[in-house]
C-alpha cells in the first residue's frame, strides 16, 4: 500500500501521562495519538517516530514526530488530517501542524537541536493559574547570581553531573548548549535551555542547580566544579516535572536539499 510520510507537530499537557513513549503498562501520549490514527484510517496500527521522549508530567508545545500513512486511500490531505485526528484525541493532546515530509525525513535523526523552557514561581504564595505549569519556590532567590551562573552551562561540556542514572553506565555525556538564559518578570522566572541534545533529566537538573545557586547553596563559580566532577551527587536537585515544556525542535536542510543522517553529515565534513 502506498504511503505518505507526514510530519506532525504535537502539543500536550503531560500532567496525566506517563511521558511521551508508548509503554505496555502505562499511559503515554504516543499511544493515544497512534490509536487516534488507527481509528481515523483503519486498520492500522501506524507507528509514530518522535524527536524526543519527555518524562512523566513534562509538557510539550513543539514535539515533532513522523508517520507513514495511506492518505490517498483515505482521500485526505495533511491539513484535513490534523483536524480529523484532533477529533479522536483528548483535549489535553493536540496536533498543531500536519505537513507532507520527504520520504527519508526522520523526526529524531534529522533534528539539529531542541529548546526547553521551564517556569518557576518565586513568591510565598503559589499562583493558582500556574498550578501544574510551574515550580513553586517560596523562598527569596538571588536572581542575579542565577543569571550569571546559567551562562557557565553554555558551550560543549560533559554533563554527566547533570544526568540521572538509568541503571547503566553512561558512555557519552558530552553535549553542547547554545543557550541557557534566566529572565524574571515579577515573581515569575523563565528558563530557556537550548542544545544539540539532552541527557535524561538534564534540563531539570540544570534548573534545580540554578535554583540552589539562588538559595546560596552553590556559588556561581561552583558550576565549573560541578561540571568537572562528572558525578551527579556534585550538582543540585532535580526540578519537578510540571515546570518543563519541550518548546521547539530544530531542523536544517542538508546540502542539495536532501536530508541526511547527522552521522553522515559529520563524516562528510571530516573529509
């Protein structure tokens, strides 16, 4: 059966889900989208390939995935697909964009970077309108120290100290951050972290460490020591999941407008 590769941009409130990934004994966002596609264009199943795997409780506004669908059989355009799939999804999951992709496009392998955003509400009383969307930190934080410390995470580093161990040895922990900013508007602090890739709970560990800089547990200069230690115990706590949002996934067209696997691009540059 002839299929068309479709690129989907998906948003969801992760509060009631066990993360993005399909799991046999849990409720993942991926599973619900795949089930919606199967109901829309039977018989299915249709496998989604995503750019990321968000953890339980983490939200997304820019999750990207691709899927191969027999759109001609269903007599459906990518635009109509978005409207139709949303009708089968719960209100806390939505397809924001649905476009035709090149046959060799891959949501994960062709991603060149990702941007996450995190929100902290720094006030003695929690803002009820941000409940489930921000981490409530009631004690006063040194914003200036946090802002300066955040810049020390930018660049190419071994982020082993900021990654949660999944029970196996982490062989490659080197990642490059292009951006790590902290801004403030009244009691609300916004963190923007952008990089070429992220380790398990890395963003939340960075935010947790910066908050502890704000509390005075760490100094700005301790960030270099934390990175050099290559030990998770050297860094600060892991921030709660509810403040984190996968904001955007970046893609770049390869030479001659032909998409290539990043490994092939690196080999070509080396030559």
